[in-house]
C-alpha cells in the first residue's frame, strides 16, 4: 500500500520533483564521467609518463569530488526542505485519516527512494555515454590516437558514484523523517493558510545602505586593481573583505531601494501587475538575501573558473605549437662557486659525449645557444630590466604585471646572446637570418603585450644604445616577439634578451647558462628510446647536479619535446577538466537553489494569485508578471557576479600574461554559452513549473 501511494504521489507531483530530479541526474552524470578518466585512457596509446599524469589527475578529481559531494549534499537537503514545505497540508491529511507519523515517514522514504533511484539510473546512463565522448576529448588533449571505437565502462567510478549519492540520500531521508516528526498536526493542516513571515525594512535606510554598498564595491574594485593580485597583502585582504561586505549590503538593501525607486515612477508602478510583482520580489529578497549573496559568490567562482581555465588552455596550447621545431634540449647552468670569468663557453656536445658515449648515435643536428649576463662584484645582475626602464623614463612595475614593486621588476635580468647563435635559432624555425653588421642589436622577447610594446617603443626611441663603452645600432626594427623555442630559451626571452653582434659582446659579460637543441638521427620513437636511456644512465633521470668543487656546471637538464608535450597535456587536461567539473557543479547548485526558492515562493502564494483571479487578472498578464519576477531573481545575482568576475579576470589576464599572455575575450563567448545553457535552462524549468503550481491551484485564472 505504501509503495502504491508513494508511486502515485511521484506521478502526480512529477513537475514538483522536476528540478530535484534534474539536479540529481546531472550531478550523477558529472560524477561518473569525470571520475572515470582513468578507465577512459585504457583504450589510448599513452606512454608510461602520460599514464602517471592521468593517475595524478584522477587523484585530484577524486579530492575535488569529495568537496563537490558535500555541496550537492547540502543542495539535496535544501531541495527536500522545499518538497516537505510544499506538501505539509497533504501530510496533515494523511495523519487526519488515521496514519501514524511512522506511516507518513515510510511514504516519504519510498518517494525519496523512487526519485533517487530513477535519478541515479538516468544519471549513470547519461554519464556512461558522456564518458565515451570524454574519451575522445582526453585523446585530443594527450595527442593520442583511437584506432577504433571501444565502449568503456568504469566499475570503480560507478560504485563510487553510487556510494556518494547513497550517503546523500540517507542524510536526506533522515532530515525528512526528523522534520515531519517535529511538525504539529494543526501546523500541517493549516499550512496552506500560513504564509512566510515577511520582514519589512525601513525604505529610507535601505536606500542609504544600497548607495553605501555601491560605494564599498567601487572602493574594493579600485583597491584590487591597484594591488593587481601581485601580493596577498593587507590591501588584497581589504579589497576581498570590502567586496564581500558590499555584496552582502547590496542584496540586503536592494529590495527596499528598488521598491522606493519604482514607486517614484508611478506610471510604471501602477501599470499592469508591476506593483504586485515588485512586492512579491521584495518579500522574497528580504528573507533570502543571505542565500542570494552566497549564490552570487558561487556564480563568481564558476564564471572565473570557466573563463580563465579555457583561456589558460588556449595560451598553453598556442605556446606549445610554436616550440616543436626540435626533438630534445640539453640545458646547463654555470657553477657560480667558480670564477665566472674563467668560463667563457662550454661545448655541451662534448660534455654530453663524456657522460654518454652513444650521444652521437642520438644526435643528427644540434644548435647551441649561450646566455651571458653582466653582474657586479657581489654577483648581482647589473644589466637588468630596470636599467632599460630607467633609461626610458618609466616605472618598471607599470610595464610588467605580477610583481610587487619597481625594485623587484627592475631586478629581472636581461641576458645577452650573440647574433650568430640567434640566427641559427631563426634558421631552425625556417626564418631568414638578420644582418647585425659590426655593432647591431635587437631585443628578443616572448612576454605579454605590455612588455612587447615597451621594447617596441624603446627600440624606436633608441636607434643607438650605449653599453659598456660600445655604441650599438638597432636592426630589424629593434625587437623580435615572434621567435619561439622550447625550454630555457623561452624562459630567458620572456622579459627580454639582448642580441648583439658576435664581436660586440661586452667583455663584462660572463656565461650564465647554455642550451643545446637536438634533432634525432633516428626515427622519433627510436630517438626517444635512446634519449630515455641517456637520461637514466648518464643524466640522473633528466636532472643532474654537478660537483660544486670541480665541475664548471651546476645543473644539467635533459628533456625531449615529447616530454614537454606530455607536461603540457597534464596542465591542459587538469585545467580543462577541473574548470568544467567545478564550474558545472557550482552552476547547477546555484540555479537549483534559486529554482527551489522560487517554486517555494509560488507554492506559498497560490492564495495571492487566487485573489488576482477574483480581481479579473488575465492568464497572460499573470504569466508575464511571474516571468519577470523569476527572471529578475535569477538575473540580478548573475549581473553582480559577472561584474566581480570582469574585474578579477582583467587582473588575472595581466598576471598570467607573465608566462606569455592569455586572451580572456576569446573564451568569453564559450563561457557565456555554457552559463546561459545551464542557468537559463533552470530558469525556464522554474518558470514553467511555478506556472503549473499556480494555475493548478487557481482554476479561475483564464
């Protein structure tokens, strides 16, 4: 009997359960799909290093899943609170007809089990099919091939998902049973006649607080832009605290301000059902301003996660595509405990042969680049970014984001390389050489747009450059921001590398580091195998430390472009998956909370809409009023979160540009599409469900 009643209730109230069911199903699908990444890669031809990367990524996702499970757990409890409130009168009727509280609890348990099992089943099916698509996405991220389609099912991910959601359902059931046991029969019977206590605030105070909130948020934006996230100091903490307080005050006072503002426009206020809609919105925000503020914060995190995550992936991939012109690199850092003047150059091929006799069988062609620096007697870098910034009459920190002050930015070294080695790098990349003559110079940089613009203007304003008794003349426009190479060269050229004619290298300059670019004599696979053998037997698995007392080198680093690709794949996959995973969960959590609040509001106000029907309100007018009320409720937190995200992302773009720049705008379209699809979908579902609740209880509205 209980099962029959429970099943009938679920069928009868399918629209009431729709938001709850959809959220659970999406949550299950996401949990399964993202936690099955290890099983997805079984069909891919990955190296051992790539598989280790996948295992690491899977561990990170598992850890994040625990946090997201807690978020969804609270959401499930919150959803059940709505369902219980919605059906109080129904439960009161059960008790009046002779059922015990235990009988009612059994019905609730069975209903929760029916909806939960169905959501779990639908979610798992969707997750399994979604994971097949993710297999191809993973293959693309790791540059692996799938020879033929293989259906993949992860038993471990399935069991983990079932365990997570079983715990959620158990907590939800306990909450439901305890809630019902605490209600008095009279409260259940009269539930339809009791409305939520409406808190009315002084309108004048609300207006003052609203204006104050805008001022506080504006001050926090200014502080954050000034700080630029360069240092997590008092200014950053103050900006964070102010924007939090400002957001809380904004939603606390918004309803009162909006009411006062609209009432002052009487022609609009008394048009149609605007007065009713505004009063309904005002009462809901007055009681739910804290949860709205929390949802706004979660939306901010989701938007920032989506946008910055996708932008960073694009930047990483763009950088990597430009540095695949060689097969491997051997880099060396000079031993600073020795006299730097005694080390003018070091043949890395000879050094490699001395450690690995089969080195020549690995290498077909190679190019060595030596980086020199000018240091003072204390070993501090003398030729640095600050020298050029001072000469140009600008503050270093205004050019280079991500650093605290002018001294720190100014201390960034500007290494020197010779023209012949620079031209060999260009030839490797298929570019024509540059004629430096006897005293030519240019600055090679791969940094962000601000640094590139600085060097461009600097070279235009300084056709000649006087350094250490030599006058240099700019060539090829004075700067190069197009050339890319793997490993250490890109790192050295990020701030700016000074390229000078071979015979014009300052005598004050000493060798700092060298990089050898190698192309294999064998096939890619055979060369990679030989390189791995060299790493294991002669180069300490890729990083070898020298003897401080006798070796001229301090560190040797041997790596292949393929390894760089795998590391790039790790970062790309990690950022992409985590951005999508966290962003989607937070987004559906936000949308679900608002949906449930609005459905609860609609349920509580059926009698108010009945009065509208008795006063002659048409159905189309009521539909429009309901659409506006729910739309504004969904839209306002999204607008505030988007404003916060715009400021934060503009700063993030500057900070991350230190490693080559990211284009936030390019990912904005995708982020907007995702947010509109998920958030907008929940809004429409909420509107149609709320409309059904209202019209089902008001047959008079026509």
